[in-house]
C-alpha cells in the first residue's frame, strides 16, 4: 500500500504527522517563495507534485513536514537542490528589515 503523499496513495496532510511531531520537529522551507517567484498557484503546484492543494498550504505555513519522497519531488519540480528548499535551520529573511 503506498504511503500518504506518494503516487497511488492519498494526499498527505497535517493529520499524517506522527504523534508527537510538534514545532521542535519543524523543517523550514522556501516553498511559498519559490512558488510565488514562478507565479504558480497552490492548485497548480499541488497537482504537479501529486498532493491536495491544502497540503501545500499546511507545508508553506510550517504545519506539515513532507516525507522524504515528497520533499524530493518538490525539489525536482523547482529544479533546485533539496537543501535549497528545506532546512532544519530557519532561512535568513529576504527584503527590508523593519526597525
């Protein structure tokens, strides 16, 4: 039986997170930035990587950590290395710094 978020499986979402997977297990990502740069809607992106569009929202808000398989599909979609999209450390903010 395919795992959630994988081809042939149902779309992964925040309910698929293992018990105890809280903010301490957060994987930071640049999905929203990459998607916005390429002017791709959540629905278009979700369809391309094989998940429900709400899963993309959960992912972008940091409410869902993708499986390794899904993370690799996302990096392939954007044609960038995996570590450019995902990190255990927060990415530096881009743009004007409020002060």
